[in-house]
């Protein structure tokens, strides 16, 4: 599952960023939601002590707009902008966003970030992403594809 994927990513010396649910007009985030999200992220880091989490972002509200009606305006884009500015030594094309959320996938695509949608086989697709997988375990294959590693090339090298 997710733990195996995160161990794989960490073993490849890739950076791991955990993102919150973004605040939306229909599901606004409160201070309690942010606190609960941080607790859940911290719990995950404790469950996977051998995985290095590079950045945890628990607040899915628009920065500088918390407590106003604008806190929900394009919050997913704002969260990604926060990640890109925090990790400014990495180009957007070097990121892979794995999500089932349209808002994050759209914001990442607009930033030039590789996108991978995790969705059940019989669920509608929504916007176009670079990759679609029906199980989080398949994301390893996506990472290998992006990095140019394939099963066939490994066989040819023997």
C-alpha cells in the first residue's frame, strides 16, 4: 500500500511532501481540521520511521486569507505554490503529484508538474493527467517510467 510506496520513493532518494485536503467553498477547513490533519501526518511519520518526509503541509487554506471568505479561493493552487516556493531548488518538472483530487491535479498540471491520478477502474476520469492508475502500488511503475527505467531496458542490460 501507501507505506510500501513511500519506502520505495524514499529509497530512490526522492523527496516526499504530504499535502492536506484543500479548503473549498463546500468543505471549508477550520483550525480544528488543520490540527487534526497535522496529527494524522505526524502519526504517519511515526508509523514509518524509516521514511524521510521532507515537508508536511497541514493547512489547506489560502495563506494570508484565513478567517476570510477568500480562504477557500483556489486553495489547492496556493498549497502547491507554497510547496514550490519552499523547495525552490527543485523545478516543477521534477515533481510528481499523486492524488485523486481534481483541484490538486489541475493546479499541478498548470504548474508543469507531472500528475498521476489514483482512481478505481470504473470511476470517471475528469481532467487529463500524465498518468492514471487504479491502485497506489502502480505508482512505482509511473516513477520508473518518468525516470526512464523500464523492465525491458533492465532485461536488455543483462
